[in-house]
C-alpha cells in the first residue's frame, strides 16, 4: 500500500510500515483518497461508514489523514476533505467525524469541523480531540 510510508512518517513517528496498517483499510464501503505530486503520494485520508458513539446515524469516520511535511499548507488536505464532503453528501451521509490530533485542530476548524470531546491521549501518538462536520 503506497500510503504506509506517509502514515509512518506523519502519523506513527517512524513506526515499521507493517504496523501502520489499520484494521479498517479494507472495510467494505470504505475509500481512500490521496493527493500526489509527481510520482509521490503527498496527502492521504481514509473514509468509512461508522456512526460516532451516541450520535445520529449516517456518520462517516475520517481516519489516517496525513500530509507530507514538505507539502503542508498547499491545500492538498483541504482538497481531499472538500472532495470527500461532496462525494459523501451525494451518498446522503449526515456527518464526518474524526479523532483529530491537537496540532491539527486549526486545519479541521477551517474546514467546518467542531470539537465534540474533551482532550484525550492516544499512547505513543499524543493528544487528540474528537471533531465533527455536519453535512446535512
């Protein structure tokens, strides 16, 4: 999978590639989006149908969003989110939610996501917040 080196570098602090595979990578009805520069994938995200716990149905979870440090701030991640919003809206999704790294909260807020949890720590990765973007 071409996304693993980027996941390792950005999301997992250089962890071995085999340990950067998510159980949801092959989930039915899930999809991966990427942005490339030349022959290299520089931004990625995975989306799959999963309702946020204790929330309404029609939820889609965003997982594994990463942009190579040399390409941050160039609109690649925003383009992925905007494409996914359009695609998922046409499929009648109600909202997108994610576990957002604390350092990425500003990015998500600019795209219309709201914080819906207290801060929590994912061991070995760092502080996160759950965030949601309503589509309908």
